[in-house]
């Protein structure tokens, strides 16, 4: 598998992660909502990455928030965690997008030299 396909598999996987995080943030005010988490898996022989599973996080609301959120919906979504994961995921997505752009530019230059 070439570099382009490896990066494309990563882009697809990171896109799924971003959608799951966005859904968690959208449900921050939903009573009883359990945040979802995505588990990624590396493909054999460094051939890329794929989404292994999307699962509900079965943890309860953190103790430190119980007192401050008594009048808010009770769920296990922590906005700070979601934004931190979103930023990390966005950085990984951007790095792989740069690989795709660079390969595209290199192929374009090669074609221009051949023509």
C-alpha cells in the first residue's frame, strides 16, 4: 500500500473520530447521555489505520463535577476532555492531509516534467 492510501485511511478514521466527538459535545445537555469513544487499530504491516469500534463510555459523571452540576443534565460528557481530544484528532488529521497534498504536488510536478 502506498503512502497516499495509508494517509487516506487515516483521514477516514480521524473523520469518524471527529464526528463522534462532535456528537458528544452536541449532547452535553442531554440527561443520561453516555459519551462515545472510538478505538482505532493499526492495519497489518503498517498499511494504515481503521476504526476498530465505537463504544459507549460507561463511566459516571466525575465526582469533582457532581456538586457544581446539580442543576444541569447528568451525563458523563466533559467538555474539556472532548475539546482536548478534538484538538489532538485535528492535528493528526491535518498531518495526514499534508501528506496527501505533498504527494499530489509531487505527482503534478512529475507530470509537468513528462509533458
